[in-house]
C-alpha cells in the first residue's frame, strides 16, 4: 500500500513514517516547504514538499496513493489561524482525495474534543464530545479546530463513501515532549501535581505511531473512532517521579488534591468576573473548563484498538522510559 503522511516532519509524523515503513508500506512524506525532510530510518521514503493552504500542492501530494494518514494541524497561533490552517487544510485535502479517488483516510484528532464537564468518571470512545457553540467558545483554539476537523471529515465520509478512521490520541510523549502541562504547574523548583493519584491518558510516541500504522492497513478500522492510550495506567505522581529521576530536570513534587485545585480555579474566575466583567480573560489554568480538560481525574478504556485492530502497545511504560532517558537519541 502507498500511504501519504501529512505532517510527516512533525513529532508524531516522523514516527508514523517509520512505523509504516517497518510494516512494509511505501510511504510518501508530506512536509512543509521549509520543514525538516530527512528520514534516516526510512531511506526509501518519497518526500514531497507541500503546503496544505495550496490546492495545487495538495493534489500533487495525493496523486497515486492508496491511503492518507492526516497528521498536519496547527498547534499554535490564535484561534482564527488554527481554524483556518487545520480545518481549511483538511477541506482542501478531502477535495483533492475525492478528485484522485483516494478512499482511505486515517485522521489524527485528539481527546481534547471530549466534553470533560459531561463525562462521569470514565472516558471511552462513546463519551460526549464538545458540541454547542457556547461550549466551543469556552475551549481553546486547538479544541475548536479539532472538533470541526472531525466534522468535515465525517461529512465527507458520509457523502463520498470515504473509509474514515478517527484516531484520538491522549498525551503523546517522549524525551522533550513530556506531558507536564497535563500534570500540574511548575513554580520554580516545585512541581505542583494536581490530583496526584489520577491516571494520565499517556501514549508513548512509538506506541501511538504503531497504532496509526496498524489502523491504516485494517479494513476493520473503517468508520471507527479509536482512543489511543497505552494500556498500563500511570499516575501523575508516578510519571513526575520518573521524569525527575531520569531526566536532567530538577525539582520536587508537591501533591495538590484535585478538588482543591479546581475550586481555586473556579474562585479565580468568579473573582475576575466580579472585578472586570464577563469579558475578563484568565490564563487557561485558571479557567475551569480548560482546567477540567487537563486535570480531571478519570479512568480510560484502552480496549477498542485491541478489539478492532488486534493491536497491543509494543512498549511498556518502563521500557518507554528506558528508551527515552537511558538511550539518548532513541526518540530523535
């Protein structure tokens, strides 16, 4: 199978290219015109430099491929820029796929699309997602763009018969990409760990990439939504301990009960609104909707990729830690 990977030069993309190559697929790596384009572990990769904002670029990229793994998305900039880049780029990609008769798409979404305020104590693929305009307005640009990206892909699937798989990774991590923003807040040498016992929705980058590669070639994955979270539950407290012990980072862990932390965020929001009105803006960590999306204690089901794909994560948490910190360059 010949597979186009958009965002191939990014953090996850480079590992997806490698995982597909290891499984014997021909890979076309789509990278930005000025982006990194070396793939030493996959020397036969066909590199195409293209910009998702240019229709003619996208049409060249999809020509002759059997499937697309769509990872490219804006993760920075203001909300309008993220929306235009992520959603607009996806619309151009879908239109080019239709013209080229490419009928297989694996879309990288995110667990950010879930409505954390409406979820009880367990996250599954069937948990409610953010739907209303009011809810979207209270979330960041990344969440808004991912929700709409899913919507346009699902509409194209229904309209054009596209075989779509939506992948929703948790916290994708490796050296230099530790999910510290989902653990707590650093204050000088102190690492505040909110809800220290809560399991984190972790997926080691090589595990995540392997799951994407497995889904790409699976007929059973068509029209499925799969959360990509490693099987082994790892608490925020344990991850922080391993990170501080193994990495060059310095500091000390401080446990902060979740109830106390979220109550503080709610109080900060009420105080700000009382002083400055409804339009007052606070850092995201002091905005309750954002706070819940990052720190709410939940358990996570991990069985659907196994049931649909027959897939198990290749690397345990301990092995991933060994590869990340005891073998420099393993995740380069």
